[in-house]
C-alpha cells in the first residue's frame, strides 16, 4: 500500500493523465470513473488511511472527481 503522500500525488495527477489519453469520452469515463476505474481505487484507499488523514484525502478526492467529470 503506497503511503499517504504517494496516494495524494497519484490522485492529483489523474486529471492530467485523463487529458493525455487518446480514448473516446465513454472509454475515458469508464477507465477513470467506472465501477472498477482508477478513481474508485483511490476511494477504496481512503478506508485504509488513519482518521487524521481521511478528512484531507477526502477533500482532495472530491476536488479531483469534480475535475474528472
């Protein structure tokens, strides 16, 4: 399991990665926001973080999701 800083860094890179992909809109949505998508992996990682880090990570998670949508 990556540490907190790695998770935050990887999460914040998702919007840029999505822009660089050469896929159509539906494929991008599925890859990044789908049930088994990359964003969901970060949502699952939230459960494993200590309580003091969950709040900040949750805020970042919501910001990134807004950017991806």
